[in-house]
C-alpha cells in the first residue's frame, strides 16, 4: 500500500482512446491497493490550438487572460479521465489547480507554487477515490487562475508528491526511462535503473530532455523519489533519487549528453583589465541572448581571448553585438562558429574516481577529435568539438566508460 | 451613463472573427460612457464537441465531471474576448462563474443560482474596466463547478443584471427582436417594440423560442428590463418589460404563436367519477410523457370524453398507454391524431378588451377552419386545428387583429 502521484503528459492523454488506456492503468494500480493521485496535462495539440486563437486576438495576449484560456486544456482532461475511471467502477474526483488549492504567486504564465492544501485530496484518498488534478495550474491570493509555464505539469506532480509525502512521483512519458545516451546515436545505449537528481539535472540541461529541469530541482530539494516510465509499455523505468550511500556500486559515468544547439564566439586580443568580462557580456545579455559556457584564456602581454557559447538561434545577433564590443574595447577582433557541438560526460562517480577527464580527452584524441573548449563541474566534463565529430565522439566515450553493459543495480 | 449587462450567445462568439466583432460592439458602448458587463456562451459547436467526448468516456457521464468539462467552453470565450478588448485599448477583466462568485445549489448540470457577489465586478467597473463573465456556470458551497443547464447564459445575464441593479439586460441573438409572429409564415409580421414578461412567457412556451423561459421568468421576478437585439445588425430590438400602466396604448394582441410539435389523444366514454382524471393522466406521466393542454367535456349519461395533447415524439407511447387505460377504466375507446397544430393569440390587452376570443373564432370560421380544442388563460387563447390549416389560420388572425402595421409605441 503506497501513495503514488502519477503524471501523464499531453501525448499520453492525447485522444479519447489514450485517456481510456490511462484509466485502465490507473485502475490497475488502485486495484493493487495503492492510493493514487493523477496529474494530467492538456490533450496534445490543445494548448497550441488555444494559444493560436489568443494570438489572433492580441499581439501579446494579456498574461492573466492567457492563463484563463490555456488552463481549460487540463480541465477538460481531468473531467474526461474521471468519467473514464468512474465508467470502470473506480471512484474518482477531479480538481482544477484552483480547487485543490495549489497556491502560487501572481506571475501569470510562469507562476511559482507557494503551498498546497492537501485536506481535500487526503479526504478523497481515504474514501477510496482516485484524485485527478489538473497539472500546470494554480490560483493566486486573489483567486486569479495562474499557470506554471510549459511543462509545468511535471512540477505539479512533484509538488503534490512532496505535499502529500508520496512514496514516489511517477512521470509517464513516451520513453521508457533515462538512457546512458541517445539510442539514435549509440545503438547499445542502456536504460539507467537509477540516476541521481544532480546527474539528471546535468543530463537535462545538456539536452537529454525527458523531464522538466524545474521538476527535477523541486524533487531533489524535497527528496521526492521520481520515476520516469513509459505510459503504455510495461517496465520499471528509471528512478531518479538521492545519491546512494554506497557509491562503490555507482558507475563512474551515468550518461553522455550532447547538444547541437550552440554556437561559439570569441573576442580576441582584449586588454586584460578588471571588469572586462562584464563589459563583454552585459551587451550580450542586454540583447536578450543567454550565454552558456564562458572561458577566458590566460593573459599574454596584457591581452586575453574571451570565448563563450550561445544558442545557435542567437548566433547572428550575438556576433553583431560582439563586433561592436570589440571596437569599443579596442580588441583585435570578434570571431565565431556555429558548426560546433557540446558533448558532456555526467556522473556522481567522478567525485570518487580520479582521472576521469583525462580518460575522456584521451578517448577523443585516439579518434583524432580536436577539443575546442573544456568546462568542468563536480560531476560533469563538457567539451566543445566540431559538429561533424559528434556521433563519433559520443560512441567512443560510451565505449571507453563501459556504458554498453546492462546495469547491475538491483531493480 | 447606464449600466448594461450584455449577453452574447454561442453563434455571436462562434469564431475568432465574431469575437472581434463583439469586442468592437462592446467597446463602442463603453466609449459612450456606459458601464458594461458582458456575459458570453461557449463558441458555437464547442459544448457539443465536449459532450461528444464525454459520451465516449461513460454512458451516463458523471454530472459533477460534466460540469467541470463543459464549463471550459465559456472560460475559453471570456479569455479571448478580454484579449480582443484589451487589443482595442478597452480595459477588461474576465471572471469564471466561480470567480464572480455566482453561488448555486449543488444540482450539477441544472443548478439554480442562489446569490451573486458583486464586489469584484463593481470594483472593476469603477476602474473603467469592462467585466466579462462566463455564462451558464457557477460554484456550489464546496467549491464544485456547477452549470445552469443549456441556455443558462441568458439566466446568468439576467441574474447579474438583477444583482448589479443594471439599467437593462441586453440579449444579443441572431434575430433583431420579437415578432408578432413567425415572418416565415406571415410576410408582414412586425417587430414588437415592447412586450410584457407575461406575454413573452406565453410566446416562448408556445414555440417562439427567442429567449430561455427561465431567464424571462427571472427577469420578470426581479423587474429587470430585458432587450432582445441582433448581435451584428443595428436596431433597437424588442424591450421586454413590466406591463405599461397606460394599457390604452397597448395593442390588444401582441403576438401569434404556433406549434406543430403536438399530438392529440382522446379517451372516450369514460365513467365520469371523481378521480378519473388522475387515473388517466398518472399512467401517462409514469411513462415520462409530458402533457400540455387538457380538456374534459361535460358529462352525458354519466360518461365523459377526456382529451389532452402531448409532444408529437411521444404520440405512439402515449396512445399505447391510453389504450391500456381505456381497458382498465371500461372506457369505450382511445383515439388520437398527430396531424394537428396549436395556434395561440397572446396579449395583455385582452384583459381590458372583451370579445377577443370570439373575434378569433369568427376569423377562423370565415376561413372554414374547424376548431378541435380550445384553451384559454388570462392573456392568451389557444386553439388546436388541423395542421394543414396552420399557415392560413396564422395569416387570418394576424390580419384580423391588425398586427400588420408598424407599431406606434415610441422608441
């Protein structure tokens, strides 16, 4: 008898038939005696349909009214799922975010959860009902409908699990778990049985987008065990949890993330004086361009090179901006490249194993892949390489760190 | 400077373009300095789409969940209309039924309004905002979403007008007012400038379905002036109001209603003893058939004939039931006809004018139309005739009561 919060995304509830399949699945869990709270998204396509109409109404639709509009998407799903459950003689009760209540601040379209009333849900669970909650939405102190921003249903699931002290928050998706790397690149990529919150955050932000980063952060903060599973295939999925105390059993590297969405810019021959970094980066940020990796080389003869990466879509804008900066700072030039890729190895095992980075560099050198940038954190090493070597690099690293073997951690 | 509650139905907000037209219209009223509260329905087709999905989920969908589902329809419209208004630099704020709050009982799918909080709306109006409210929906004491049943948006409009003590509740539709009779039958049918609540109720229940009966009753009860207008054509429409004190200016007959949806049944030679009427009608009502007109002839030799009308769809069921009743009561027989029509003249002027009924019968006699049944109330006379004479009868009466002339009441 466990309490599970199960979140089903837009694709999992994308049609009448899919919602019925979800109802079958939820009922089977309840029939095993578990307490179930279900969080659902809008049926896939619905949110975009609504946003499309909004954009026809107003250039920049009012955020308050946008929330009133798009929150109807999940409201439709909760009602339909409850009907499907009731039709299966599984008592169920739906709640909008405002009905739960999920209290948020008043930042429409990107509100943050402040607290959650659990009394109604507990009361329903005690009566044997499945509780079905609209994801992605809440209510502010003045009764205004708010939304948490796209993908916010994962956050709702985790927040409910934390508030209800659930045994597990299960995120049902269209993948059967988190893999050592993208199976489209490496044939024998392995499903991970477990991964830590920190590793998951590094994997997610590096481009392995299975879960919303915000939900993982939230789960980590409140210690909510999070499991990624496939909505319609059986299997244990991947458990995202706190770091195991027995790190001996942890693999050194859990996964390899990669990202083709970046571009690299360098301003060369900048006078190396205090404050120069902010003089370079402030105009970039003023142009609304987000910066990812930042490297500054050791100064030579009072001049330094300064390199950073941005999203590839922002490359042109960033380069134009940087050229102006170069003139203003009397730098020798501004150059860049948008045919780069970032490859990262991620693993908490790095903490207790020396030489991980050099094994990575060695592996790439053997394949004659030149490393253009390096950046490291406690549990990851990222390199920027020429985009054309991306697949080769990922496969080489996957093999070097022996990630091809099925994991031995107990299910 | 007046306070108007304006209600726009599903067809009036049936597309993005239509909603934009409504926004233009609402803004023009506000620009004249009026305070405006708008009540909207779901975009036409949306409620049926939602109900269709519900029926796929469950044979008889849970009423509570049905309300959660269909109430999203109006919620979409309020948000879109507010965006369209804001885009026109007309400040606006949307409210769901639960946000207003419109308090109802807990009879899901057919809830009744208990009271309405006006503070938020007043506050918005004072700030120069147009208030946009979702029709058809409310909230019960436990925070459950309720709906008022189909057509309930008219009721919402009237209830808000009553609560806010509005100067007028304007119902925008796809007709430009209430006519003396159906213009498809009588070419020179005239738009009425005014009609009383009582007349409107008789007209509506007799088949001239412009407004929901419930909304008219509600408006009459609280003395809310109600005006029916065309959503997209200019014109004063028809004002539905309390009876003018100067009845001299009232036309004798305001309108002619008719109805082809009925069938007539007669049980003949029934022993005329106390309680026989209920012995006849109880089995009919037990079969879930609603009865409209009821006539009992004077008894001859202790036997009487008993005639009533039912909806034509129920004719077969009612006749079968009546045949059993006839056997049980030792009546001589049960007969009926489903090719009848009901024609009614309606007008508060009848009260002060004698001989209205005989003028009606005389007019029909001149056309050789046989009257099969007669029923009267204080402000109407209804006759049942052979269906094939319907158009002839309506035209004759329209001319007899001089309804072909444009009305002279001041606009």
